[in-house]
C-alpha cells in the first residue's frame, strides 16, 4: 500500500495530470534521491501552500 503524502491532501484541488506529476516527483525524491523525511515534508508543505494559493487567487492550479 502506498504511503499517504501531503500531496494527497491537495489532490482534489488540482488537475489529475498535475497530481500524477507531483506523485511521481514525490516518489523520485523519496526512493531515488533518498531525501530526508524533513526535506520531503518541507517540499510537500511548500507545494501544498503554493497550490492552495493558486487555487484561491486563480481559481485552480
């Protein structure tokens, strides 16, 4: 079973192809680059804030 990420929290706010790209990027960072949990969480939080900003100000990401 795949781990739930913060990207899953914003999946309903963004286009499916963008969500898929973010999931692939998350997997790349997690498994290929082996970034620390703190780095991954920071990137995910930044993405969540940015996509929320875009949704509020532009009506969608």
